[in-house]
């Protein structure tokens, strides 16, 4: 679906309960003209078309412009193109690899966790991990078959002080780490925004000195599903006894930051782990992780069932 | 659009090496159908590296043979598997390894050779081998049950193509479980601190296996 089509459907969604009949083709044609041909900023294009709908179709102005998006829980997000509001906690921030994206990661409430994207052109203040916010007027979207919420220029983010708990039901998965993803090992982050630097550059702040951090992005696979997980410094220290200081020392001794990655691969790749965490789409938010090995009674039980 | 990542299935070499039928999935994805009706696009295996051989001098193209308690997996590693190639120099024979990779069918004159293209190889310990055998046994038994019930289209297709002897597979699973269970029991005894002294003589430096347990027939043929 093109952006023009998406924006068109977002407008139509606002008119869902209205008596006014509007032709999709009519809006889409105008949207394409404005967005694709004349490169008008999306929010301007939306505003222009909504004004046109008020004038030409007699749509009540408040239906388009003042429509409050209902406050929902994350588990209720099942359809794309819904305007909603959410109270949620930022549980994990990822690196965005697109200059169009300001921030991306996971937010959660007591019913679940979901991926969020704050578009760069939304011009929002950045959110912080562990803090809770009211995300107002955000739009649901489906990406690679999974739901997410998009935060754009018409959205609002307000920090709130109320405590938001994550889902009480954790799942426990026993799986093997089958792959390491990019930006694992001893990485450098931007001093200003914490984004991971690529070749010494932050794509927001350019050349910065940066500070060291230790983490692993990996794929955990239990033979039935695969999950993307992030292990932070604390997880790594608990599993293999390597602290950030140790990692920096290893890199210095070998004159190579990649030697930290090699060492972590040697000790984690292909191993089984018991992971407790919360699932959101294909992501598993790690609460607790340990090496896993079977007991002889596991074998006995299985053998007995075979007799 | 990026596809959902393919899950790494668990199969014993006994089942893997008998899988010859390929299925075209959606788009460009291909699957290998096993005799027990599993679709493989990626597998995770653990076993003893028994052979590591460079095919031709300085080609940096390697052939591996890895044994689990039911037979052997073959694998080839070349420049298109950079992460696996990175570690290949560090691998010793014999040594326990875990491999994540994609199945590949080589069409020979008289038969097909089913091989693996590793994406990643890691040297692992006994606990990994033990758990792999346990979970692979579980998955295999689940597949056997689905075959018995002719539960899904893939099971029906597997019956048509392979007409497998399910009892033979059950025996293979049983043998694999028994062989590893003993190791696990030994390890548990060693780890009990009060019994550490009397077990002192037991030298547990490597992975113990008996060659007769493995199907070496195709090696002998060559
Ligand atoms: Zn920055």
C-alpha cells in the first residue's frame, strides 16, 4: 500500500460513522496529486483534503479535525489504520536504521507489548526507556504481518507519572541462540541521544565521541518459533561473567573491538537458554535468562511414554 | 517485503538424510519435506564433528561430517557462508559442534545426497548435545503422531512419497535417548559434591561415543 493510499484510508476511517458518503478514488486521486506529484508534506496534504471534504461534501468540521481517538489497551490493537490513544511504558529502545525514523522500540501496558515508531518528521521530544507516557492520536499499522503504532505529526506524547505494569503473564522459552545480529558486542553510543554509532557517526548528531556499551542482539529459536532478543550488559555479565570493563580490556589487549564479539559468539552461539520474558510480535523482552541443560528424568519420562 | 524468518527445525540425521523431496513454498522459498512430514528450510543440529576436509588445496571450500546418535550429517562451507567460514580454522576433529544451516539436495547419478549449508557453526559442550537430543526426540515423536493421524497435508504427502516405517523411527528415537541418558546420569553423579571423591578416577575429558552406534555405511561405500 502506498503512503497516499494509507493516508486516504486514515481519513476515511474518521468518516466511518458519518452519514456522508465519500468516494475513495476521489480522495486518493487528490492525495496522490498532492503527495506524490507536488511533494506536499503529508500533514499539509491531509489538512487540505479534509478542508475539501468539509466544503464539497459537507462533512462536519469537528468530525474530521476534532475527533478524539479512543484510549485503548495494547491487546485491543488488532486492525491497521485506527486512530487511538494509549497509556504505555517505554520498555525497550532500538537503533533506528532509517533517517526518517526518530525512535523505534517497544512500549507496553498490562495487556501486552507492541512495537512503536516515532517518525522523524513528527518532531517529537524523545521518549526514555522506563518512563510512561500518554500517546495521543497515534495510528495503528501492520508491518510484516505484525501490529505496530505510528506516531506522527498530529500525535502527542505526554509523560505521565502513574505506574504502568507490564503483563503479569511471562512466557518461558527454552531455545538456542542461532544467530547474532548486527551491532552486537562492544558498541559505541551517541553521548546526546544514546543511538548506536555507525563508523563513529550518529545519524542525528553526526560525528561525536560516543561512549562504550555492551550488548547482544540475537535470534532465539526453539524449533517452533524464532524470537529477536536483546541482552544488555547485566544479562551478559550474568551469563558469561563479562562486564563492560572486561570487554573494554579485551578490546584493548587485542587492539580490536571485534574480539569482544568473537568471544561472545564463542560462548553464546549454539547454546540453549531458558528465557523468561514477555512476547510482542516476534520480539521477546528478556526478563531473566540462564543457560539450560536437561536432567536425566526428562529422558526417563520420554522413554517411559514410548513403552 | 521482508519475509518472516524461517524457524530452525530439529531433525535427527536419520530423518534428514532420507529427505529427498523438495516443495516450492510461497515466492522463492523452497522446503525439503522429510519422511515424517516436516518442512525444512532451516535446521539446527548438534553432533560430533568427525571429518573436516578442504576440497582441493587452498580452495577454502570445506566438507564436514557431523554425527548424531542416529547417523551423519554432511555439510559444505564456502565463501557464501562467511560466518561459518570464519570459525572453520578453529574446529578440531573430533569435537562437539552446533550448526544452523539450510538443507541442500545434491543430485547424484544413482542417488541424492542431502547436505547442509551452515550459516553458523559453534563449538559446544555436552549439555547442548544432551538437550538437542531430548528436544529432537520430542519433535520427532510429535511428527510420528501426526503421521499416524494423517493430521495435515504434509503428513499425507510424506506418506505418499516415502511411505515410512514409523516403528523404525520410534526405535531410532529410543536408541538416541538411551545413549544420551547414560551420559546425563554420569554428569549428574559427578556434579553431586559429596560424591565427587569416589568419582575422581572417572576421566571425563571428551565426548564418549562408540563408532558402532553410528551409521557409517555411506562412509564405507566411498
Ligand atoms: Zn545522537
